[in-house]
């Protein structure tokens, strides 16, 4: 068994939690974000109440999560009460925890029979329940990760190890026009970390723009996948599913999300995907490298995946805890292997 420990609950629960009325009136807040990170409650609650008000007037679905000042804001609406959580993009928390948090608030309310606007009188008890709920949620994530580790077929590990060099060999077949990473950085000033993250855990990448540039970009991005052979289509006049990377100039109807990345070369923007400080650090090292140097860099950086899987394959106890961000990346990778 591979044992992965959370270094500190307080460290990974750096979130803002707000419980409000549907009109944005604040009933309760829990804020463990660093003092240097300031997000105005009134702006957050005003934004949520505006979205809820709009949804009542327009017959359509509305988002349960939005990007907000570099973080993800999740919100949940039930019986005129709104629970929301503001967290880092890499945070293990998501909207699934909000009904649980709202239930904790209501349990204290039912116990003491107070009106929602009197919640501040019971702030300590609500806070204790909220913190307990967050800790239990994290504990469940850890148990789920261990369950996935235990059920992972060892042949998956063996197959993955065999692909260490196969990905490189496949990428080098035939004549390849390579776009330097300095040029890629100019075409996409931000967001290369999202593409790196996506290629590692299996999020499809759509590269859109002029065909000549797109095809070369797709060829170059193949070098950023050292853990598996990618299914690639250099160009298609219409978007097609089933490819790890596909180039096209027609992405109408596609909605970028955590499960679909669109790199629009005309706009110079990467839409969708997941941001990661870990992959941002790798991306900053790419400019000036050749294709093989870039491949080797990513390969060496991601060796921890294989070390973790090696520990898993012999059901060994790991003495060194992976940082939370790497735990989540490994979890996503193992989910795909197991699925």
C-alpha cells in the first residue's frame, strides 16, 4: 500500500466559505485564506446573487462554478440559502462539499431553533462543525486514493514503465517541423502549464488557428508527453473526438472546461484545463530548449510518477509524503489507468 499523508489540514483548507441568502445577505463566513489574499465578501455574494437572480428570469441552465480572481468559486442554492466556497484551482475541494456544509449550518440552526439572521450568535459551534466537515471530506479523498491504489492492476504499472521511451520514439518518427518553445511562448503567453497538465493526465487539447502554424504547434506539443503515446491529428476541418491533440479552425460549439482545453492561437489564449504551479514551473524552463531537451526535462520532472507507481506495485509503504498538488495529479492519472 502506498501511504500518502496530508501534511497539515490547515494548509490544505485555505478557503473562503460563505453562507448567504439568495439576495446576498451574509449569514456566516469561514475564511482561512492567508492575510495577504483578500477577497471582498460583498463582491463575492453580490456576484452569486446576481447569477441566481438572472437564472430565475432566463429559462436556461446556469453555472455552479466560475473562475473568480484566479480561483474557483463554487456555489450551491437550496431553499433560499446559498453556500459557496472559494478555493485554489488545484484545491481538492469542489462543489460537492457545499450541500454538506449547508447541512452542518442547518443542523446547528435546528438544534438551537434560531432565525438564519441570528447565526452569528452560534458562530463558534457552526465553525466547529464546518471544520470537522472539511477534515472528513479530506479524509474521504485520502481513503478513496488508497482504494484506487489498492485496486490498480500491476500490469498497468508495467505497461506504463515500458512507455518511458516509446513516447519519444513515436514522436521522432518521420520528418518533424519543430516550433521552438520561445515561439510557442510568444503565441501562447500564458496557459502552457494547462496544456502540460492536460497531456499528462489525459485532457484533450484542441489547437485552433491558421493551419500552417497549427500543424507545427501540434507536432511540437507531442514532445511534452513523455509518459504515453498520444493520438494526434495535425489538422481537421471539423473537430473530431478521440484525439489527445487535434488541430482545427472550427471549434464552434465546443465549451472549454476542466475536461477540454482549447488553445486559440489567434487570440493567444488557452481556455479551459487546470492551472498548476507545478507545471507552471516546468513551462518557464522550456524557452530555448530543443525538442529533445524539452522531452528530457519533462521526463525527468515526471519521474516521481513512476517512483510512486513503483512503490505501489510492490505495495510498499512510502516514507516520503507527496505534496498535495502531486497527490491530486497522481490520483487523476491512476483514475484513468484504473478506468
